[in-house]
C-alpha cells in the first residue's frame, strides 16, 4: 500500500469510529511516517479498547516517544 492509500485507509477507519473532523485531524497530526500510519491501523484492527479517547492517547504517546 502506498502512503496515500494508507492515509485514506486510516481516515476511513477513524471516520467509522467517530465522524468528527477535529478528532481525525488531531490523530493525523501526531503521525509523521508511513510506519506511524500502519501502527495506528494495526491498533484499530486489533479491536481492543477502540474508542476516540484511546486512539488519541495512542497517537499522542507515539508522538511523545519520538520527542524523547
């Protein structure tokens, strides 16, 4: 899958969870690489504790881990 397809796949999955532009933009703003997109997609696909709050926390934790 190329970067555009990954991006669209993630946006679609996020929309299915909560169709809110601020939520989607907030999550995407934490993701910088193809690997980041893939990790969030895998997290959602795992289906454990999937709600807007957990996804925002997951993406934020990924971003914070990079800044250390």
